[in-house]
């Protein structure tokens, strides 16, 4: 008796890896959003369509087939924000160096090379909040933010309380705009961020909040900010405000998000 083996080539392995990477990026973009429920719904319709085809149920499979084929334009409209974010993620990937490529694929690594000192950042923001000093910090994750860094003043300083507080001090020439942090280093100040055009943002939130929402909509970066009006600290991720009860919970959420 002979055994038949599946013909499995290198291209098949490469195909599986590329599909896995694509699905991973899609999952990261949609995780925690309403869009993930839409994707699940589409997947169920597709599964039912395949089953009806296998059972030769021509009428139902035909209806579902037209529904899926005609829904491409609708999907582009529904997921326009996620599609733009996905294309930006791919476009800003740094493939020129080993470090940049591995950073984008950090789900293949067992640990992160550099941990961001979120406790120091939160402590500095608490000091700024007491004096109602406005501040906006953008923490880079997998999406490279080089296209934003070029709009500000480059810096290469290890994160510490004194530097953060001095940057956002009201008389400091660096306090306008955002500060970007990468791998626990402040890499740029006075950065100009894209402002969110979401009309549902309450009027009480100013330009600083809109800028934080804007960059978190277009990239996977997370933002910490202090309001000049209220002295309130906010945490923004994926274009939404993340609620927290106290500093300890904020630190915990940040550490979790930065190690995903």
C-alpha cells in the first residue's frame, strides 16, 4: 500500500505566512471596535454561501453570491477609516533595517526590546496637571511615525520626569505641538499632528484632543494628554478615549497596550 503525500512547496509556506501577517494586521486594526462584529457577520455569510454551493442549493447560493459580490463597495465605505489606517501602516513600515522590519512583526518575538517607562510619564503628567499645563505625548507602537517627526524638532533624550515637564513648561519654546516617544526615548517635540474630522467630538474638547484623536485614528499610536482648561489627564487609543479610575489603572492599561 502506498501513501500519497501532499505536494507542499516553499511558495505554499510563503503564501500561508503572508496571509497570517495580513490577518494579524486586520485583527489589530479592528480589535475592540464595532467593525469586528461586521467582519464576523461577513465571515458567517461567506461560510453559509460555501455550504449552499456544496449542497447545490442554487437559489440561496446565488442570492448570497450576489450579496457578497455587490457588497464590496459598501465595505469600502464602511471600513474607509480602517482601510486608510491599514495602508498607512504598510506605507510607513521601515523595511530598510532589520530593526524596523522586526518591530513591525513583533508578534513573532518573545519579548519587546525596550520597555517604555510609563510610570515616569504618568508621574510627569500628574505634576503638569496640578498646574493645568497643557501637554500631549504620542507613544509609537508598531506604526513608524517618521512622517510626523519631520514636522517637529528632532530629539534623542531618554524619558524622565524633568525633561517631560521642561518641554511642556508654558514658557518653553518646545511646549507647542506634540512630543513623540519611541522605545523609551523622546525623539521629537513640537510635532504637528493630523486633526480628527470626527463631527461627534464634543465641543468642549479643543485642538489638543482633536490632534490626539486624529493621530490615533490614522496610526496605532497611543496618546496621553493634559487639558489646559481642566487639568484632566486623558488617554486616547484607536480614536477613542480610554477610561481609567486612577493613575495605577492608567499605568496598567498603558503597559498592557504597549506590550501587545
